[in-house]
């Protein structure tokens, strides 16, 4: 396990021991590609770094020796194409194996990669090219993506388009002898665009120490070790790829499994990939687990699977229980952002509480602050998740928003990094996600978490997807509204509205019950698959929505009476 070289030891006896002593020391001028990948290649050249396959049946096992040599060769290829330290380059590579070679090559050169999802369209790409001042785009060619990129580049002669196929050729044709390009730990190593749920996407900049921050992610949340084969579902365009398909996993000694699918994958595809490739550890958002538990999991040999983790959205307890029932595996939730590594998680020393994010990671002084910036100490009280900066920025916290000091200062202020996410802490010290600050609903003096109401409604057989938002209500300030996508065979109507309201009231506090329910064909989503509640609120503000009193068959609660 390479991570021991940063920690000094492999095993920790308790959560307290971990908190106090699992604080990595990063050497000066650290470069993950040179100082981890190349060193592993020298010491264990045949160790498999990447086990790659796609939905056409192609397979490729890339050892660390191959990764080291190929990244040197591709670095020389990129240099020939005029790229140099400090240049920014957009990558559109889906889950192509060339992505991992390119990332290591660019780290070695100090070229700044900006991984991007292939779902972007011309306008999205135009914005990113301009905001990042990119000098090149590297992309695979599926007949669509490069067309969008060419439209976005237009007549700009200062931006070159490099085909992924040329990168694959360069692995074998260019010299693998490379002179080390020096860097400082504080230099920008990678930039990610956020998904932009409420505003234009922001550029999140991480420095060269960032990979070591993912020791928390891989060793202590995902609990990886030598011999593990880890499968994170994320596409390369998202920061979750850095969380689960590269840095921490290789530091932990695991092999990264990549399934490059070109079409909408199914539960069968996912379960078959886990079974046939002997996956031992899996991490995905709740949506993937929902697909799995609704499939006939008994048809697949999942005996290799020992660990399962969840991130990206808060976990519905029903999904946890169903997956545990089918596999015997307790899912462990983790929380973080594009701007961070994992900062809250259910670690190996604590028992999972379904739906809880767990407890703070080592090096992260997580606090809840109220609206006036005061620390919350009482259990059960909702506050913003913030990270104390009094002892410096935690390892893995972003260096700032790229070329935007004002925006950085807006979230790193008064001695704290402000996540904009809201949670509460229970009496045992577990943190529970409530929602984005802007998503909280304030009804009749109560603060309502959209996620809590969504979790209840998702348990009803009629509900396939749901987004809960607040709408103006003269009597209450705001009222709870549910925008619902129905499962097959269920018909919208007043009867179903009452049924859903009764269902919610029987399982949650009455003030959380949706007073308005709207049925829709689909929910507005970001390209990363997150619900755009802000857009729903904007659309609602243009409507004259009447908030009716709730009359139900199970009786009125105190807050249900008209005021």
C-alpha cells in the first residue's frame, strides 16, 4: 500500500486514533504521476492499474509499467503539439482508457486538464473554452462530440482539436524518455467545472497535493487495500472520477475497473460487469443502486462484492435496507463536493445509520453554523456545513475558483469554508443531509428539508421521481410542493394527490406534507443528473399556484388548519 509512505502506518485502532494520526505529509514538489505511478511501475511493473472494458466487448489490462511508459510518450506527443506548463486543455473522453494516460502525461508536463462530459453541447463548450482560455481540446470521435466541439471552436485558430485516436498511436510511436518538469505543490494540477444547479458553472482548481487528500476517500471510506478491484460508475468529466477511479485507489493498492458504455446502460449491464470482472468494491449514486435492487439480482454471481459506497445524492433508507437484504452488504455514505475530497463519511469504526453521511474525515474540522455564522452545538439543529480554516486549508480542499478571487472569497470567509449545504448532527455525532441552503423550505416557522419529503414519497409505489420545492404562501411564507413523475400504470388526478398527501402525513410531520402536487413527464436535470430545483422554483414563480387546505382521510394536523 503506497499510502503508508504518506501516513507512516497502515492500521488504526479506533476512530479517535484515525482522527489524530491519519494526517498525510506531502513532500515538496510532489507530482502524483512521477512520484506514485512511476515509482509503482519501477517496484511492481506488472501490477494492474486499470482493468478496462467497453460495451463492444473490447478489453485492456494496463499495468503501471505501461501507464508510466505511455504517459511519457504522450507527454512528448503533447509537447510536439505545442502544449506546455500552465496551458489549459479540455478533455472529452467519456470513459476511454486514453483518459488515464493523458491525465498522467499532463500532470508530468504541468499542463492543466479540464475533464468535461461528452453530454455538453455547442453553447456549453463555447462557455467553457472562453472561461478557461483553453488552447486545445482532446476528444474521442463518436460522430457527435467532435462536431459540437468544432462548432464551438468555430474560426478560432488559437484552439487546436486533438483526436483521441492520435493519443492512442502516440503511446507506441513516441519516445518514452521524458525529462521531469518541476512543479510546486501549490501549482494548479486540474480544474473541474461544477454542474451549475443555480448559476453558470464555476471552475474549481485543485493543486498538486490534491491526490494525497484522496487517501481519506479510498483507504478510510471505501476501505480499499491491495488486491481490491474497485468500480466507480462516474464518467471522466466529473470530479467523482478523481474520487473513485485514480488517485486514492492507486495509493491504496487497488486496481481501477472501468466500464466504458456508449449507450444508456441497464441494471443487467451493471450487474454483469460486477460479476464477470470480480469487482470487490463498488461506488455509485443512489440511482444505480435503485436499478440494481429492482432487477433480479439472484441471477448474477456477486460473491466477489464485499464493499459498497454511495455518494452524489443523499441515500434513501429503503434503498439501503433492500440492498442489505439482497447482498448482506452495508452501504456506507460519503459526502463532499467538487471543491473537496470526502469530508464526511461512514467509516469502518462506526455502524452505518441509513441515510446518514457519517462523521468527519481526518483533517476536516467540520462545523455547523447558523445564519449569523454562530457555531451550532445542539443536536438536531439545522445549520450550514462549514469547514474551519483556523489551522489552514485541509488537504484536498480546492485552492480556489480558477482566476476568480472574488468568488473564492465569497465561500472562504470569516475563518470557514462555506459549502452551501445544510445538515444537522444527531446526539451520536452523525451528520444528516438536509439540502442546499437555497433549497430549504421555510413553512409556518418550520424548516423543511426537500430530501426528507422526497424520501417519503419515493416509497410510494406510484412515484418514480420527485422534486420537492417551496412555493409562496401568504399564510405560511412558503408551502411544500412536490413535482412528481409517476411510475407506469398510475394515472394523475385528484384522488392520487390525496393518496400521496395521506401517505406523506402518515410517515412524516404534518408540516412536511406537500400542499401542492404537480404531475409531470420528467424533471429538469443538470447534465450530471442532479435535480434543478431552482429552475422548478423559477417556473412556479411564473404561475399563479393556488395553495389549497389539505383535507385527508387520516385527519388534520395542527398545521393543516387554515389560518
